[in-house]
């Protein structure tokens, strides 16, 4: 966690779901093998998946508020009663499919690369990221295929990008097929929520907020 030492005392929090799951497995005496940031083998896959599903459903505002009070001493005196408004500034969400043998993935993966290169255009890429292609769209839509073997991924990857957000598909360690969604600008997405308009609360589709702030209760 990193805290901004001037008002509004913003806090940056870095969370790693793979590391969280690894510690959870170790705490429950479950054996596993990992490489870089991917699990190559887990003793009980079904139980590990239940742990992983729990990560996204934790009460993160309550958890982070406890840490905020340890980092920001003003919350105990002049800012007593205030709390931080938490938002996601940048996120990566990956779906990993673990194959039983390298041969199975080796046979399937080139076909998926070919399909995603030849069959996905700008319209499909926009749909993947919750957008619709229209004449007023301003920005880049890029599909990039890299067949170079790099140390981090250990294989080929294709990336579909819309402005600062993208989807990646690649294989890791010859056993894991991964789809990864990277969101660098949440404001490109819209969510339906209650907002205050002209003193009245209503439900509208609005841009996702990227920057958090310190919420100060009104007297």
C-alpha cells in the first residue's frame, strides 16, 4: 500500500490474486506447483477454485478501511468519521485452463491463434470489451500477434486492444492456456448505479470512476 501524504490522502493498493491463492493453499496444507505466476499442478483443483472464487467476493472496502486507519493517522483525530472511497484504477483478470498433457495444448493452441487472427475484426474486439463499433469512435483498435518465444510467457500470444484496454491470449509453460483481460482505463466502461442529479437520486448509466477520494460526511 502507498499513501499520498497530502490531502485528499489517496491510497494505492496492490493486490495479487495468484499470490493470495498460493498463501491460502499453503495455509490449508494443500500441495501445488507453480511457475512464475501460474499454477501447473494443484492437489485439489475443485477446492482451490472455491478459494479463488472467494477472493472477488470479499468485503474489500471493509478490509481496506482497516489498513487505511493504520496508514493515515488523521483518520483518528481531525478526520474522524471519514473513510476512503475505493475504486479500481487498473486491473488484470486471467482465466487459466490447465491441460493434463503438453501434447493436448500443443495441438489446440495453434488453431485458436489462427482463428483469433483471421476471424476477429474491430467489431468483435469492441464487443469483447463491452463496446459497440460506431462511426464516432475515436481511438485505435489493434490486434497484434507475436510468435516470438519470450521468457515471461514461454510461447506465442495475441493481443486485442481498444485504446488502453486489451485482451490477451497465450500459453504458459506448455501446460496452461490463459485468457487475460487488462483494464488500464475503467472510465471506458459504463455501469448502472444511483447518482445525484439536481438534488435528486436517480439510476443512470455512468462512467466508472477511476480515482478514489476521501469521503467526508456532511454535517
